[in-house]
C-alpha cells in the first residue's frame, strides 16, 4: 500500500540506512557450468545483520533446501 495509508506504519527504531540504492562493493556470483547428470538443487540463503560499534555487520547465516530443511546455520562473530 502507499506510504501513509491505513495500517502502514514505521516504528521509531526501524532500521533504514539507505544502502539498497548503493550496491558498490557487491559482486554478482559467477555462473557455473554443470555436467548433464548434475542435480544442483535449490537453496535459500538468509543473512542476519546487527548493528555493532562498527556499524551494520553480518551476525548469522542460514541456508535451507527446497524441503525447508536447514543445511547450514551458523553465527558470525563481527569484528
């Protein structure tokens, strides 16, 4: 819905640093050639970010497969 419409609100503590418009420093993942009998699978990656004394930093990474089974989950120690 449009900003300001009924039910639309943003908490005072809502995190917004405006970085979605500036992707400098990000790179696209290279394309990988697969053999004809390969089954690469499909995975979803979720990265949790937290504000620290150094700013916004990665603190957790989780990967799930198409059956929503967790295949990787770890906390990341920020600098």
